[in-house]
């Protein structure tokens, strides 16, 4: 099934708006958790040892804080498909704008368009590893694996963001070209 350019753009903007709203909610929850305990869920992304994770978990040991942290990590699972799909559609739009004809450039951009999906999957793995450490106790191995998943998440999101911004720029330039 192929999407028209108009449908692709509408999906991109709608999913992007939903992802942005959810990102704001996640950041607000993280700010509340950080204000209450000194650590937010985003702080887990840079921890490479089980001891460091244990310090954070100890700060979240009271019921309201533990529930807030768990809710934020769970809500992140709703955010993953939204930003993954948004950045994927933006990357597809970039491919359509910069490589409309079949060839090596189109194949490269099609492969790069998969990066946001891979990034969202890495984000899911990161959260699963973090939740495993919450339930079963942290370990250095799980903390390092979560850190590697975090790196994959950021790499995939960065590729998708660059391609999406390029597609938006091309769309804006094309729009200004029609008016003159």
C-alpha cells in the first residue's frame, strides 16, 4: 500500500503533535519525580553500573515515588511508537523529496528511514531492562546493556530527526517556491 504525499504529511503532523504532547507530559512527570527524589526516569539513561541504579531505586522506594516512576516508564511505552512512526514518516518524506527516482540514493535513504524504528525498539529494550532491574534488582550487566540500548535509541532518533527536518525544510522551500 502506498500513501499519497498529502496523506503522508497529514499522518506525520498528527503523529508528531501527539508525540510532542506525550513528550511534554513525560517531561512534567520526570520533573515531579526529580523534585521529590532527586532523580528522574531520564537519569537512568546514563547509568552504567548496578550500584548507580540501586542508588536511584533506593530514592524511589516509597510508594508514591515508585508508582510515579513506574507510571512514567509505562507511559514511555506509548511514546515509543508515536515518535518512531513520526520520525519514520518524516524520513520517508525526505526519501520521496530527495530521491524520487529508484537508485542508490533512494535505497540508502530507505535504509536510513528504518533508523527511527530501530531506535524505538532500542527504547523498548532499555525500558524492559530498567523494569527488570526494578523487579529483580540491578546488576552491572543489565545496567550496561540498558546503556547500550539508550545509545541505540538516541542514534535512531537522531537519524530520523535529521531526515524529518530535511523533509520539512524541503517542504517549506517548495511552498515558498510556488508563491513566487
